C-alpha cells in the first residue's frame, strides 16, 4: 500500500428470506470477515451470511 490507503477487500454479505442481498461490512482480512459472518450466523435468524473478496477490478468472488 504505497499510496497510504487502507485496503478492505473482504466483504460480509447477508441474504434475507426473500433472496435480497446486502453488504454488511468490509474488512481487511478474511479471518476478520469470517469471524463477523460466523457471529451473525450464530444468532439463529433465517438470513444467510458469507464472505466474498473484492478483486482489484472491483469484482467479487465467494471465498469458501
């Protein structure tokens, strides 16, 4: 990061009962994002949570 910017390439995504998807937050590491997704998923709601990485071109890919 030569330009002094902070990169947050990991997203936590939530999908509700109707299939609508929302970005919950952006994180610096996969581990941090996964911790948040696991915490939210553990609350027992019907929503799905997962982690995706933002590529350099702005596209996302699901991280398994």
